[in-house]
C-alpha cells in the first residue's frame, strides 16, 4: 500500500509555518480549523484533528473525507499513531519541510518495524495543483525598539554564543580520545520565526495575526547570517543588521549554505522542532539535535520592560473590550439583531482605536448557541448566527500591540440563564479562580497545576478537552512555549500564561473564561524553604459577568475573589473611559451588581440586579 501524508492548517510558526502556509486547506479539503493533517491513500482520504475541532470537522467535511478524532478515548493519539497502526510494506510521501526532526525520527523508527518508510518528493504536490496560490508577502521588516524589548539584540546574540560555547563536544560516552574539530559544536541554526524576530529585535507582516517574517538565522562564535528576502529590507533595518555584524543572504540560499558547510568544520546545533528537510540536508554527521530550544526558553522569561508593556497592552485592550460589551448589550436590549460576525467586527474597531495597535492576535472567536460548543469557531459574514438571549455568547479575541500580545475570553448571557447553564458556568469560574489563586513552590510545572482548573467541573462529571492555558509572546505569537498548563516545564518568574477553563455542551452551547497571568514571587506565612513561593499576577482587566453565576455554589473566598476582580477592573479602567459614558455606566453597574439572578417570586415575577 502506498499512502501520501499532507499537513493542513497552520502548524507551528517555525520554518514549518513557511511550508504549511504554502497552501490553503480549501485546495484539497473544506476544513477551516487551524490544526490537522490530511492523509490520502489510493482509495480514501482522512482528516486527523484534535478535540478542539471534532465537531467543526464533522460539519465541514464532505463525503470524500473520513474524520479521525485524534486523542479520543480508545482512539489514536494523533495522525502518526493512526498511520503506524495501519501501514505495512508501505511508502508514505511527505514534504520534509512539513514535519519536524523529532516527529520524523519517531515516525521512521515506528515505520521500520512495519517494513515501511517515509519518502520525500522533490516538489510539494499541493503547490503543483494550486492555481491561484497567493504570492509570498513582500511587506518590509521593521525594528522593535528598545522601548518595547528592554534588551539590545547584541546581548541576546552574545548569550546564544555563550550557550554554544558551553555545549560539550559530540563524542561517544565511551571515548577517552581528545575531541576532533569535527566533533566540536561551532554554531546553531535557528528556524523558529518567533525566535529569530525576538533575537534580532525585528518584526514583520508575513503571517496573518503574527508579526513575523520568513527567515533562517545561523549563529556561530564569530559569525551571524540572516537568510531573508532582500525586498523586505529597508535602509533602517540594513543599518540595524550591520551594527549587529549580521550578514544577509537570500532566503533560499540556506540550502546551498548547508550543503556546502560554509561554516567550516564542526557540528551545528538544531532544535528537534526544526524541519526534517534541514536534518536531511545536514546529515547526522553535521548536527546535534537538542530537545529544548535555548532561545525559546530565554524568550519565554519576560524582562521587566516586556512585563510592563504587557500590563499596558492588557489595560488598553480591556478598555476596548468594555466599550464593546456596553455597546453590544445596549443594542441587544434595544431589540437589534446582531450577528456573531458583526459583534466581532465591532470589537476589532474598538481595538483599532488603541495606541500601538498593530492588528488582531488571532481570528475572532465569536460564538452563540451551538456554535459556542465549538472551542475554535470563527464566524463568516454569510454564515454567522444571530446572538440570542437564551444561550451564552462566547468571545475569545485579542489585539496585537507593539508592547504586547493579548488573549481574552469572556462568556456573557443577555437573558435568563437556565439552571444547567448557571451550574456549568459556576464550575468553570471556580476552576478559573483556583488557578488564579494558586500558590506553589519553585519547580512546579503547569501540568501539576492543571487539575485545579478541572476539579470543580469533575465534581459534576464535567470536563473540557483542550488545554487549560498556554504561554504568549511580547508582540509575537499568541501561543508560545515551552511552558503551559499541559507542559512539564517548571513555571518561573517572568513566564506569562493564559488561564482558560471551559465547558461545551455539543449542539447546544459552550462557555469559557480566559485571563492572562504573569508568574511572580509571593510572600507566604510559613516561607518553608525560604523565598521559593510563586503565584500569579492577573494582567487581564475585563469584568466577569455575574449573571450566570450560582451564588450558593461559591465559597466565601470565591465570592470575594469575584467581587474584588470586578472592583479592580472599575478602579483601573474608570480613568480611561471618561469619553464613553455608556461604557462607564456599564462598568460601574457590573462592578456593583450582585451575584446571579433572583429566583422567580410569586406569580412568576423575576427580578434582575440591573
């Protein structure tokens, strides 16, 4: 049997992003989710995607496609697991740029046991059939100034060089011989677009929602080479690169550079997330793959300038969000029909008015009724649903600002929530509070805290299938590692992370509450083992609606947390809302209103806190 594997969706924004964005999912499969793999054999076609997109894929796929729910109970873990279970004496074609070194190595090992192997066509077959493929962006690269980065690019490059120098030579453990020059590590090849942008204090506009540019960066102890389309360089950026002693070569010159070993003798360090095409070009004699990207690790720990920028960005984003919530409630109460698409568009317009606004951090998730049960649903203008008063409305969105990347979710109700909606929302809120309030010792990982977000939901036999939260960038990607609530990486001061438990009732409604947090040191009563205790600082400044909360389910501490959060939003946002009386009135009301709705009185009369 011969099969071909083709990635669809956005994938990771390393150089894999370069290849994945070479084609749109509409070319071969009608699927608008942002993650998945298409597997096409001689007789059938399959789409593998994770739990965030199962319902969406069922709605969108036509009869030519079979959905494989990756990560399902008693199902395959992912597309590799599904394929390995089925192949025998097979050749599986894949574009080597589309798969990481780590995944390809694992996949090949498993395929060998089935007398099967990966093969790498010289051309991407999708590129060959994509007739109206858009041209690659020529938008100029621009400098991210010290005002926002808090650190010169030269010091970052120096830190990378110190790390290269500290790496031991690649010699067998049993060898006692002096390492040869060929075994010494002399440089590193960086293909992660966000890492290149962060290292050089540059940003671009090549990828929707992400201020990145297509490039490769080679750094050795005495040389740095940036592979980039020259059309994207301005005089200012040229001067910036010259000051850093960074050479520039054409983007596609990377392959000749690797093939000719232009760095001379010695081994190159690459991340295991680097595309397998790079590994194949280098051959294993010329590289060492490291499981943890050094640049990703240091990029994730925000300095005080970056943290202060994020605080300012989330404050401005909160102003836009509150203005929009006040507008939306006003329109719906007046009897206007507002679609999910129109609501999302209006929120973007409010954000656009903010200082340092660059664009959206990702496509608006604006969902009412059954659409809210799809965790990553985004409305289209023609297919959007009207926002109703009977089910929760979920909005997950954020702005990209020069001083920070924002990611906020709030779920609101414009009518009287049902009992099951209120109880589920209260459990989600309790999980959100539990994470936000956590205090933990150094060395604690996100995955060790994850249960706090789910504990209240589990009590009622409820759960959600996505992660509880992820890192995010400083005017970079909205998803950034290596830490997160699904990660085994220890949380440290300077990490930032989202807190986003939810619940989704298939075909009916969904809800999620998401705020951004920064890890910080905290003082405790006992101080056991000294100053080793950590907690969270909340960056997001948007009130949490109390209408759906069932007060009797909350503890005294949880009630106080909710009241304090909404009061703090009023204190911080009030000075910034003086030009919008409607928004200020709405904010004061939300800050002062009680928890939940009063139960119906005699004759079925109901009273709202409003």
